[in-house]
C-alpha cells in the first residue's frame, strides 16, 4: 500500500488541504485519516471513492493501478 500512501499525501498537498480538512470532507476523525497516510489503516470503499472524487482522479490511480 505504499503507492496509495504516497499518492494520497501528494494529492492532499497538491489540493492545498490539511489532514483535518480532508478528514472533515470524508466525515471521519483526523486520527483516522492520518492512519490512511501512514499505512496503518485502509479506507473503506465509500471513503476511497470520496478521496478519488475530491482529487478528481480515479480509484485505480490512488491504488497504483494506473498513472495520470
């Protein structure tokens, strides 16, 4: 899942969002989001789709199955 963590971090920075702001968009607590970025937890399907929509990228891109 290292590619996911890297792309999640990069997209959050490119979009000028803090971890807190992104967690709020997902409707989760900030510590839960932090676990996504540090690789100790994975988002459920619903949050994975929300992340892709927020960043205007595909789920496949976030998961490392496709490039931009």
